[in-house]
């Protein structure tokens, strides 16, 4: 008889201060509004990203599996009474107090079940004291197959996992457009071994492939299109372009297929420098996250073509970018940190991430800083997130870098405008160049980018007064005006959508003045997998608004 397994994330709520929540917990609620589009205005994006690993594992083991995401503790307790053989809990470092609470309840309410824990939180030290039956500190499908006595050679099939991206104001004001994106995990781990990198350390500085071949990756995209109508993807792999032969196989497979898929990925300058970017665009590259880290990046991964040249070329092809930097590196001083923000803005990334230097458990950085007596001793190891204050820096006082980081986000917004404008401008530039390409597929991609830019235009037609300053207003107006030559004037539908955005922004300002800012708790999601195979799609359930001060200043939303 098949084993019955419960996979669960840690429980919600995340945003209420309390016994099990640490400051910063709510940062995990939404990738966009907390990091990539962390802006003081109303153009912020929002997503409802699923926890991917449990779905990947559940779809590839011979067992009856329930995947529970962000349940309340009461829902978790109720589920424990349903006779599971294994209770598997995935957690991040920050969520350790919740993990302990859940392990205690699992022991009490499911005494016959084996308890297994996994996820990046298992990089913490002294997990033995939890006395659980298993700690997964490796690739999870293989770990669970070993536990179940299943062959490790069984094929791996990627489940269909999707999520939606839209404007954050759309959470409270339904009806605004959203984009559905498919998630593809192509591999884990990274051999570049940057000293601060927790994911690289977690997988022992090794790369662990999941889908194996370029053809398998394309076949999975084709299946997503067939089963969920999805043609846009985010590919999770630390450095997607690292393995040249694999990528060349993928480029060849993508070129031979009729559908124009689009994907976002993570890549280093070192790996990108191996390729002609036009070939990558032909394979579907539409967004790439590049770890810029610093003007004087001390990391091996930054070797290759000059970073500015790469960003500029990507933009010429209409590829949107995320540029991320770290504040608090050894060479940072009061008088050069501002230069890092200016450098980042000058690359015109579509979205940005500015983080503090974090010394996660198991990383070489943590070892080095411990030897140098530079770890803040009263800082909990588990209080580990993008903006944590963990490291003693001779140039900056306690908490100072965190404040400078938030000023950095504001600087980016006020200098180069909202992320959604930067995306629209990049698509417009790419459409112009690609429409003139001698290659037919690239011309078709140019048309696709023109449609994308045109789809974003209504957001800016009637919201100029919500932009941060005159310089940004002028830049956005110019972009919108120039677009007419490329895609024609806005039609009736675009004008109606523009009015909808205007009304929504007005309504959101009134709501904020009346109710104050909110954070949004994710819903509980339950998915079931009966043996290998299975499909997960985002259920249509609402987010829960929780009234709580957040990083929105109503005064700054609109400036005449
Ligand atoms: S290149 Fe990126 S993923 Fe790889 S070790 Fe460095 S920071 Fe980590």
C-alpha cells in the first residue's frame, strides 16, 4: 500500500508580531513588493509565489501526498489527524521557532508518523536536538525516494506549477490585468561558491541537474503550454547559462519549435559572456537576474565582458533585467556606498535588489567573519533575511546599513522611475531593434515585445501625477509619446483600461487614508498528488489583508 505523506510549509500568519514570528518574517510574503519592486509609490508589483520544492517532490514519488502551503496552525493540526505515515515540513532559517512548534504538534497528534524536515533552514546547526526522524540536506526528490525505497533512476517529471504577477493595488481592487507564469526548476546548487552564498553552500558548491537535457527543458515548456496554456516561465537554476553544451542543446531545441516561449532566468556575467546574446534571445530569453554585487565585485562570477556592455546589449534586445547588489562588503565605506546605488541606477535594470551582507549558517563568509570577530554576538542566527544586521562593519554603525539600503531603493525609484516603466521602455527598445532583424523568429519576438509594451501603456496614460518627480514624469511621457510611432495611438479599450488604472489608484489612496496600509497574508493552498504525476494550479482564493503599518507613506503616493 502506498505511504501517505503530508508535506507542509510553516504556518501563517507571518505579519503579526508574536511568539513565533521574527521581525522581517513578512518580507517573505511577496518577492516583488518586499524586494524587486520595493518602491514607495503605487506601481509596485505583487505575486503569490508557491513553495516549489514540495510540489516537485510530490509529483515524483510513489505515494499519496498532500501538499499544504501556508496553513494556519489549526489547519495543520486538523490535517495531522488524517493518518499520515510521514509528515515533512519545509522551512527557512528565519522560521525555526514555527518549525519547533509544528514538530511538537506532529508528535502529539500523529505519534505514528515519521517526521522529516527539509529546506534551507536545515543549514542551521544543532538540529539533532529536535529529535526528528530525518533531516533532508540534499536534493529532495532523491532523499524522499531513498526513504520510500523507490528507485533513484525513475524518471523525473516536472509538475505544472504556476503563479500570477500583477500590480499590488490589484489585490484590493480586482479586475486589473495579471500575468500567469510557469515555474521550471532546471537544477540546483552552484559551483561558483561565492563566500556569502547560502544556496551554493547548501548543495556543497556542486551543481545538481534536474531536467538533464535542453530537449527535456523544452519538452516541459511544451507540456505547460498544452496543460495550462502558459508560454512564459521563470527558470530556477543558480547560473542557467553555465553549462554551454546544455544551453546549446536547448537553443537548438527551442529554435526547432513553433511556439515563441519566453523565460526569465538567473545568470552570471561569466556564463553570459560565453554566448552571443542574440542566440539566447532566440531561445526565449526575456528576463535575466544578474548579481552585480558591487562596482568592484570581488567575485569570480563577475569575470567576463564589462557589465555595462552586457546590460546595454540585453536592453537593446528587449531583455528586462534584475540587478542585485550587496551593501556592507569589506571595501564599502560611507563615501562609496552612494556610488553603488548610482552605478546600479545607471545600468537601468528593470528591477533591483539591494541586500545587506548576510553570513548564513554553513557559508565560508560566516566562518571568516567568526574568526575576525565580526559577527554581531547578540544577533540571533535565525534572524536571517535580506535586511538583517548580522555583521560588524568598521565603517557603519548598528542598523545603519539597513537604513542606507532603504534609501538606496528610494534613490533608484526617484532616479530611473518605477520598475514597470523600466520594463515597458526596455520592451519598446527591443521591439524596435528586433522588428528589423533579418531572422524571422526574432522579428516575431519583436512583435511580441511591441504588444507587451502596448499592454503596459494604459498604466501610464492617466497616472502621471502618481510618478515621483518631474524628471521621471518627463521620461515616462516621452516613452509613451514615442510608442505611438511603433504601435499606434491607444485604442478605445486601452483608454478604458487607463481610466480603470486611474480610478484604482484614486480609490487606493482613499482606502489608505481611511484604513492605513496593509500587508497581505497568503491563503492556505492544498494540493494532492496520487503517485507520480499530478498537477498544481494556483487556486482562486483571496489573500487576507492584515491592517498593519507597512512601508507605504500615503503622503508620497501622489505629488502634483
Ligand atoms: S554565482 Fe550566485 S548562486 Fe552561484 S555561488 Fe555566487 S551568488 Fe551563489
